[in-house]
C-alpha cells in the first residue's frame, strides 16, 4: 500500500510536475478538438464541391460537351479521394482525443484517490492501535465503576429492609391472628348484605281522597319501607 501511494504521489503529487502534466494533457485535448473542427470544415467543403461536380457532369452529359463532363468527373474522383483521406484522419483524431480524455479522467481519479489516502494517513498519523485499545478498556472500566457506584447508592442505608426474612414476618403475622390480636384476613369473598324481604301483602290504602293526597301517602310509605331496608 505504501509503495502504491508513493507511485501516486510521484505521478500526481502536489508538486509542480503533476500540475504541468495535467496542463499538457488539457492543452493536447484542446489542440485535438481544434484539429477536428478544421477537418470537419474541410469535409463539408469537399462534400459541397463534389455535389457541384456531379451537377456539372449531369448538365454536360452530351456528345457536344463530353470533354467538360470528363474533366468534371476527374475532379470529382480527386475530391472523393481527398474526402476519404480526411474522414480517416478525422476518425484517428477523434479516437486520440477520446483516449486522451479518458486518460485525463483516470488521472483526476487517481489524484483524488491519492489525496484521500494522504488525508487518511494524516488522520491516522497520531493514532496507535494499542492506544485505541487502551482507551476502549479505560472507557469500559469507567462504565463498570459508574454502575457499581449507582448500585451502592441505591442500596438501603444501614441494611434497612433486609434485617428480617419475609417468611419470618409472615409467620409472625399468622401467630398474632391466632392469638386474636389481629382480625382474620378477608379471603376475598364478597360480603353479602342482608336485605329485608319485599312485603307480600299490599300496602294499606287510605280512603279515597284527592289524587294529590294519594300520591303523597304512597311516597310516605315508600320512604318508610326504604328506611327499614337501610336499617
């Protein structure tokens, strides 16, 4: 890994050499682009010229103008050969430019990787695995100590609540109940409240009176009956 980083630094390091190399690549790419533009313009010009020669051939394709058509055909073939050469050159220039752009992109990637590796080395420069392990152990010990302190603080002071066994206390309560010093513990059964039975005979009625007096008498009877129930 160290050897690989040295290679990265040598090729793409922060020195002026790496910057000059990158500038040369960018200049070469720009030059190739300009060459492409020049070849494309030449290509378009030849294509227009070939069309004109072809038109001349068609217009003079007669016995009287045969010589003119022949000369136009020669120029057309010459231009076609030149156009074919330009297309080949253009293809080569485009391929070279693309290869150089890819190489330039790879250079940028490698420079970024080298920069990141250098930054990581700087971060780890003052770190030691033994120191990290010691730090983790110290943190663990401090956490355990804090838990022990918390456990001690939460204990009852003076052992309060731990002087007697719970079984002994229950046995003592049972003994007090047998001696009558404590009431018996309710078993949980619901207490039944005895209620007086509903009278089987009809309630005594008074002689006919006004409807209002009759209602008042019935209310009095109900109050007396409910009083007996509550008592």
